């Protein structure tokens, strides 16, 4: 069952062999686009927006909560931003045994589960996922807490008002009960303490019934796919994976082969754009802007793709004579993000590890930080930052939603100057909706989404390689939209570039809150035989070098563990009482070849006479007793 309607913010529940697993618990940030940004200082632009009092124009309560920007026609909630969490209200969380986290982007809703439900199971994640996940949570909290809203809007939260304010797609995608303000710092730290760290390929024993282990997914530091196994079945969970060569340890696709079930999700949001081409386009935009004296603003996350952006941009600027332009990275977690990227040696690519053996820093940005090429600060109020300001400059800043963080101040500061540029590189936030509250602005804005996760084409190639018997995937991955259908008709795209298709596997698609039963081909269980029974086993040779034996015992099942126990006198008496028609002891069976002459002797000794042996044309004996 999926607790999320968006495949890029996964939260799945799997019940298997009596154990209930949860894969990921991502926080969906898209609802915050419907909120007004949180400026660091008073904003004349936002304060001048008119109130919206409903279609009839007679709701004063709505007028105080909803602001209307007539420059773009969008309406915004004037309150602290709220995020969409997995729909856990209908789930008995105390019955979840284990939570497996795939990457630091899929851990961000975890405090809502560990601190606000009765969940008491075990949580596993890799060390980078735990460390960077905590940093991301802290960044969300501190960025929003810098400018808290005094009032909390509530009147807009009814279905009638929602359909008047927001698009039908947005209304359909959320449940009002899922919307939550950000968690506290205490909730973050208490949650992190409950997570157990695992390495790649480290076996996790789940109650002696299942094993699980993480393998590299190639997406970000510590990101993984999960493999669940029994002695006879194999399930793989594939989430946020990349086949591209980068600073991350390569995807381990061999470990995913020959699964009975593959659960697929979190594919690229930028299906047609190749990351390398986008990176080149990104660098060109920066170069052109700096050459006309403009500043460059890059809203982004504080870990992950930013490392690649640093590396490519610094090299490009040096090649075109702009090596002296200052580059700033501003985030409350900037210093720790950069520090941790250099000490996670076991999680990076082989080429990066080789740099360590030659006494070099694994990431090129480390050297640029040492020589002052890149400077980082926790906020723009930092006095050292104010001393370093030199125009033009390049600024990497949080948050890519443009709803909170230092980015709001920079847009207000630079937005009126057409020679400045803002480059949006995160694909998850739609271009027009993200920019809407700031309109009108004169600065140039470019949407240059860079997403290194697998495209449909790459996912289809991986699935053909690993050959799962069954594939479980979101319904969105099994159909084309109108634009894609036109491309298909024009033969500019193929089906494998627009959806998941696989002739060798059976596909099972799901929707939010929809339960599906998955087929597993094997119906076998591991059985432990009591030592007293083992002592009595006599192996009998049979055909084709097989050996057969007969065992008698009582089958005991407890907590999905099975044992063949000795039939004691007490058990015999109980069986006779419960099943008086059952013969005890159990009948014996003939096994292996029979010596016909010896059989005749035994029959004679038992009083049988006139025994005739007849051999048929198949060289089989028929015994006639007259």
C-alpha cells in the first residue's frame, strides 16, 4: 500500500511473512508553494497584496488569510508554510515492525512518525542518510523559524474554499489532514537517536524470518536500494537511483537481479533533458550574466547536486577568464554539509577515493574553499559575509521552493535589475507556481532542471538487465500524458522513453491508499527438525542418486518459524482425544527397491500360500495370492 500520491515522495508499506515493513517516509514540499514567502525583513511587495474574500466577496476571515497577486492571478495563504506528510492517520503505526530509509531526501517526514504516533519499531538507514537527513531537517526548521508567522490561517482549510483558490490537480493531490507545520528541533534530535546505521551489504536479521540489506543506488551520498530475502523469495525496492557516473558510488545493479518482485519509484522529473547538457547550459547562463556585470542567484538544496554544480562552475569560470568572481554558499548548514562531504570516503565513487590515496581532497570544491574561491556563511547577517561582498557575484542559497530562507531576501534585493539572473535547477518545483508570489520582477529567471535519477529509458534498461518476475510501480509510470502522445505520434519519442514497459515481467500498478496482493512463486518454508528425530533418520537410496527417508513428528508453528518436534506420549494422548479416528503410530511406507524373493519369504512366514510371481512386458512383477 502506498501512503503517498506522488511517486517522487515515496512511502510504501509491505506486509510479508507476518512482518510489516515501511519503505521511506518522504516529506512532500509542493503544498508550500501555495503559501506566501517568509521575508527576512519587511516586504512592501508582499504587504501590498490585496486580501481575497471569496468568490462572493463577503468573507472577512478569508480576506485576512488569503492574498491575491493580480500580476499573475495566483492566490496565497498568509501563514506558516505547511508540508504534506504520508497519509498515516488510517494506519495502526504500532504494527509497523521496521522502517527502511533509502536516502536523505526520503527521511524528512520521519519525525511525524516517531514523535507523533505510537510507532515503536526499528529504523535503518546508512550513515550519510542519517547525518545529511538531520542537517536537512535542521535547515528546514531554522529557515522557517527565522521569521515565524504570528497568526495561523485555518479558515481556508475546507473543500469549498480549496477549489476556489487552488488548481484541481493540487486539490486532488493532498489531504487536508496530511498538512503539517514543520517539526521542532527536539523532535528532530529524538528521531535521529532512534535510527540504526547500516553499511552497504550489511545483513539485517528480521526476527529470524527475513533478511534485508542495502546496496548502492548511485544517486546521492549513502543512497541505497533495499533487498529483502527469505531462503526462497527475493524482493527489491528501487528508489531514487542513478546510472550516471558522478561523485557517488556506482549503482549496484547486479545485486538486484532475478527478484520475484521489484518495487519501483522516484524516477527523474526531467525525463527528456540530459544532466550533462543541462549542466553546460547552466554554466553558459552564469558566464553571460557575469560578463554584463549581473549577479547570479542559484536557489538549491545544501547537499547533493550542489557539489557537482561547484565543480563544473568553478572550472568553467576559470576557463573563460572569470576565475576571480566570488562564489558564496549561504545556508545554516553550509559548513557541516561541506565538512561531511569530505569525510564520507566509503560512500563516494572509486575515482574520488583514488584522490584520497594520493593525499588529495576527494572533492575539488575543498581546494577552492581553502584558497578562498568559494566562501560559505550561515546567513547574510553574518558580518564576515558583509565584508566579503563584491559585485558581481554568484550566490548558492536555500531554499529552492523560494518560500523561506535567505533566497527570499536576495530576490527582493536583486529582482528589479534586469541584468541579474536567477537559475532554478531543482526539477521538483514547477516554474510558474514557484515564481508567482514575486511577480512582477525584472530580473531574468531561467528554469534549468538537473535531475540525475533514472529516466524511463534508463529504468527500462535496468529492468531488462535484472529481470524481475513482477514489477510494482505507480500508475503514473504506465501511461503517457497528452504532450507525450503527440511526440509518440510524431515519432520523436518511443514508449520506452515515456513509460515503463517490460515484456518479460508482469506489471502491477497502484494508486494512493490502494492495497494490492503480490504473487510469489514459491510456497516453501524453512523447517527445523528436532535433534531426537534426526538421530532416527535412515537414508534409503532411490532412483537418480536420490535418497529418501520418512520422518514422523508434530509440526509446530510460532512467529512464522516451523519445527518438526518429537511426538511424546503426552502429544499422542492429545491427538487421540482430538482425532480418535487417526491411526497411531503413523503407517510405514515402502521406499526404494524391493527384493521380490525376500518379499515372498516374508509373505509365506505370515501364512500366505500359493504365491505366484508374474513378470509383465515392462519387467515389473505382479504378485498373485490364490
